[in-house]
């Protein structure tokens, strides 16, 4: 009686064990919560780098190209536009001119001002966030005024330029710094005021030669970046896993193969998607 009673249970256990082993190498059993990761599964799509133009080996926290969006926080997603990397920060797009992953510095320029001093995006550059910060040692503000009623000012000073956007007036001018101290400009009414950071070195050149306005903007400005998830992420990278990001829970996650996996002591467990 005893062996006969046991055998169905034993069979079930054997069957369970069979599926368990199967599950360890494939995702055959989707309802199961976790399983141990086999050593051969270490390669992750999030361990890959990507290139854009002359920028090679772009990696965490940046995503784009061969690195899918789930491989890093959305703030660091790069679009490769005409072989040029672009970041979107607070809904303004920026062209990346330099990227130093060792010192975590970026040189950025507003994409809409890349080779035009006219723009219809009348937004101030506001990048202060937990991810990006101006390098205050290097940068200063340039103020640009668009749509100015300045018909009375003739001839126009060197810091004036025409700009045809959808405004009643096409005169525009810029000031180095933020405070309009110029007495001539005091009586001028402008529709739009916007500020753009430029390098202090470029501002000095612009002060000496007023026709270097476009050049000054196109030299960009310096920003330091940091990812608040770096500490969590370092744990993945240390164990040669890909570091990624779960935008639902807004936290760093490790990737084993193409699956999310978590730490449990020194072992990784994959989590069903
Ligand atoms: C990118 O990585 C490859 C392979 O590791 C290396 O040969 C190449 O020099 C790197 N490129 C840059 C710009 O660091
Ligand atoms: C930004 O980076 C530069 C160069 O690495 C460094 O000297 C500076 O202290 C950093 N600034 C901030 C605010 O972290
Ligand atoms: C402006 O930039 C775009 C994209 O980089 C380029 O195709 C175009 O030729 C540039 N125009 C001028 C006047 O430099
Ligand atoms: C930019 O900031 C200045 C100063 O705070 C403000 O007067 C101006 O209206 C802002 N411009 C835009 C387009 O938000
Ligand atoms: C523009 O400025 C001129 C001269 O100051 C003034 O006569 C005119 O009313 C202004 N136009 C508008 C639309 O403000
Ligand atoms: C600016 O507007 C004035 C008057 O509306 C016009 O005569 C002039 O041609 C315009 N300038 C440019 C560069 O479009
Ligand atoms: C100012 O810069 C422009 C454009 O680079 C150049 O053609 C001009 O000669 C410069 N003027 C002076 C006085 O250096």
C-alpha cells in the first residue's frame, strides 16, 4: 500500500522538478516567480554600448541605438539626429557637443539655436534637476529679446539682429548677462525674453567682437550630469550584469540576458515580466 500511495506524489514531485530544471534555462513556465540565473546567461542587451556620429561606446546611464530605453533612466535617452546625439531636458532638445563619462560632463547647445539665432521656441533654458547641473565656473547667461518695437532706434547697435518669427516685430537683440543695463534698450518693448547659457570664454570673445553671437551660442555650455541610481547600478555592473531602469517603479534594475533580475545574496533571480 505504502509505495503505491506515494508514487503519484513522487511522480508529481519529479514532474515539478523536471519543469523547474527546464525553467532554469528557458522561460517555459511563465507563472513562476523566480529562478536562478545560469552563468551562461550573463550577457545582457544592457551591457551593450552604442555609437552616434563620432561618439562611440556610449553606455549607462545613456540609452539609444543598440541600448533600448529600459537600459537607463529616461532623462538620459539619446536620439541620434543626423549623426549628432540629442538629449531632451525639460522638453527642450539639446545637441550634445562633448560627452566626458569620466568626469560626467556634457557640452550642450540648444538644438533650435544650433545654426540659427532665430527660434520659435521661446523657452528659457532650465536644466537644474537631479540629473543635470550647470557648471557655474564655466557658464554664464546670455539674454535674447525677440519681437522688439524698436523702429525709433537707428542705426541699430551691433547686438541687434533681425528675426522673422510669428511676432508683430522682427527686431531682436541680445545682452551678455541677465540685467538689461543698457540705457538705449530701456524704452524698447520686446514680446519675448529668453535666456541661454554660454561659456564665459565665449562671452568674453563676444564682448570683444559683437558679430560672434552665433559662434558663442554654438560653442554650447557645460553641464555636469549624475544619475541618482548610480549606487544601485554599480552593484549590477560590479557583478557584470547590465544595469537598467524600471520606469514603472522608477528604480534601477539589473538585467540578466533580456530579463530583469534581482539580488538575493550573491545569486540573481530573474523576475517574470
Ligand atoms: C570603443 O571601444 C572599442 C572596443 O573596446 C575600442 O577599440 C575603441 O577605441 C573605443 N572607442 C573610443 C572612442 O573610446
Ligand atoms: C562639474 O564638473 C567639473 C569638472 O569635472 C568640476 O570641477 C565641478 O566641481 C563640477 N561641478 C559640480 C556642481 O558638480
Ligand atoms: C544647419 O544645420 C543643419 C543640420 O546640422 C545643416 O543641415 C544645415 O546645412 C545647417 N545650415 C547652415 C546654414 O549651416
Ligand atoms: C525667461 O525668464 C525671464 C526672467 O525670469 C522672464 O522674464 C521671461 O518671461 C522668461 N521667458 C520665457 C519665454 O519664459
Ligand atoms: C512702436 O513704437 C512706436 C514708437 O515708440 C510707437 O509709436 C508705436 O505705437 C509702437 N507700436 C506698438 C504696437 O507698440
Ligand atoms: C522686418 O520688418 C520690416 C517691417 O515690417 C521689413 O521692412 C523688413 O524687411 C523685415 N526684415 C527682415 C529681415 O525680414
Ligand atoms: C569679428 O568677427 C568676425 C566674424 O568672425 C570677423 O569677420 C571680424 O573680422 C571680427 N572683427 C574684429 C574687429 O575682430
